[in-house]
C-alpha cells in the first residue's frame, strides 16, 4: 500500500520585522541581546507583581474589602521584603485587613477584615508583617 501523503520540511517561525521595536533578528535569526535583556526585565517585573487566588477574590468581594492601587504597592513591597528574608507563607496585616500570602508564588491566598481576623488562628505561616 503506497503512502500518498506529501511531507514538507518544517519551517522555523521567524519574528516579523517590526521597525517600531528595532530588534530585528540578524542573518542567523538571532535577536540581539539588548532585546532579550529588555524582555527578561519585563518578565521579571511582571512575575514580581502580587496576584490573587480565586478564593481570595471571592473573600474580598463577599467581605466588601477595598484595596486601592496604593495599597497594592505597599503590600507588594512588603512581600518583596519578606521574600528576601526567606519567608514562604506570610500573614500581612494592613489597614484593618489580614491577607495570607504565598510569598514564593506572590499570590494572596485569602483575605479577611480585622474583625474576622481577631477571632482566627492562622496556621502554616512562617512570618507576619504589620503595616
């Protein structure tokens, strides 16, 4: 039985030359290291941002907690500082709000207001920050 299919050699994907960016690949198809460095910096900056789990978002909505951009910046800075000290899971208490944060993942696991936090025992944390 003959195989009538046509096989084409695989073609590598090449980025489109975008004159606005100015980082076109050279003759070997390699993007200059300055473009790679800027991408690495952008990626690092984005991965350092604090994210919220679905559970935390649900708790924030149901408990009517308000978090502004300024609050996020302060909380993110605190998480960065405790990450440098080697923390893994932390309690961040800020503006009468308690957040349990996975420092390694930069993710808020849960959130509660100060009233609920007073009656709660926090387990599986290795650090606490009071802002």
